C-alpha cells in the first residue's frame, strides 16, 4: 500500500496572507465640507485628481465623489 501525502489547503494560505482591516474613521461634516472646497479649488486650478489625493491624503475615488457631491 502506498502512503498518501497530505494536501495543503490553498485557501488557508490566502486567508493568512491578508492584511488586517484598517480601523474605519468617520469624517465630520465640517471636515468633509472643507475637503470638498479644497478639491473643487484644486480641480479648477488644473490639478489632477491623483495630485490632489496625494496632497490631501485621500483616495482618488473619494476626490471624484467630493467633486460630484456639490
């Protein structure tokens, strides 16, 4: 009789490799309004969404969301 090798579970490896989720912080309405004004001014000045996201420390999709929210 041949010995059987154990099969490694590939799913277990992926779960262990994931980074832990970041703690979600919520912005106040005043901070959101300030960010929105800054984003609109920056876009009117000709800055790209990528540059604004790096300057403000927010994601590009959030820049677009603030732009379209107004």
